[in-house]
């Protein structure tokens, strides 16, 4: 967009320069016509200002050096705005013979006025073209500035959004690292629980395997404690032993 705006501005400047130069040429031509056909409207060129040395020379009756001929288009001093391609010497063609001259010169006020009016019309067209170009350039520059301002605001908003997203990403990564650490700790704790459960299973299997044997031993211990209590109470040990033997015999049956 910036490159396109530069190109448009350069085209505008070139157009304004060409039209301004064309107006100068037309103004010069109109002034020259007025010199012969409307002397009252003719504007004479400014008088040459003499330097102190030149003034002394004139006062002494001397002659000034001739002034250099004005450059530009037809000696008008107006720079040319059309580039002319130079031909090589080998391609030059002999000039054509001059056209036949017309009759003696006579002033034609009506035709001259028409030419001057045409020049005025051309100047008006140039003024109109320059005015339209200025309006177009002004609108194009305003649109460009508005577009650049909008782009700047969007760039600022995008930068803010990017910073927010980067901050959110950093926070998320920090939370992810924390969750990873928590997962590692939980996994370690779970392994400890699994180990404890495995040990409990081993103890339970051992208890179930030897439950009956331990139950019988427990019963025997209870009976032995009962007999010992009876002995301590003064009962006949032989009777107690006989009764105990009969009990055991019935149980074995």
C-alpha cells in the first residue's frame, strides 16, 4: 500500500508539473498575441536591473554586453516538458523545402480573439484537471492515512492479544509442570499402596491356609487352661484326666 501511494503521489506531482508548464506556455503565447492584437492587455517583461558597474558603463556612454537569449521553449524561458529523442547523424534526412508563403501580413482581430478564447479554454481545462487531481490526491492521502491508522490500531490490538496468549501459555505450561509433578507423586503413592495391598493379600492367604490348625491349637490351649484351673481348684487330677481322655476319644470318633 505504501509503494502504491508513493507511485500515485509521483504521478500526481508529474501531472501538476506538466499542467503548470503547459499553462505557462499558453500564457506566454496569449501574451504574445496580445502584444500585436490587444496591446492594452500585453504584459511587458520586467526591465533589466543594472548593476553598479553596468550603470557606470551606460552613464559613460558605453554599450552593455548583449544579454543571453532566454532558454526553454521557443526562447520563452519555460522549461520543456516533452522529451525529444535524438537521432543519430546517419539517420538524418535532408530537410523539406519551405512551404509557400501566404500573402502580405494583415491583422485579423476576430480570428485572433478566437485563438485567445481557445487558449483561455485550454487553460480552464488545465485548471479543472489540476483541481480534480488535487482533490483525488487529497482523498487518496486521507484514505491512506486512515488505512495506516487502522492498521496501527490492529497491529497494537494483535500485539496485546499475542502478549495475553503468551502469558496464558506460560501459565498453562506452569500448571502442566505442576500437574506432572503431582502425577509423579500420586503414582509413587499408588505403588506404595499396591505394595501394601500385596502384603495384606499374602498375610490373608497365610491366615486362611493355617486357620484350622491354629483353631485346633487354640481349642487345645483353652482345654489345657481349663484343666490347669481345675487342678488348682483341688479337683482329682486323675478324674479330670479320665474325663478328658473320654472327651477326646468321643471327639476323635
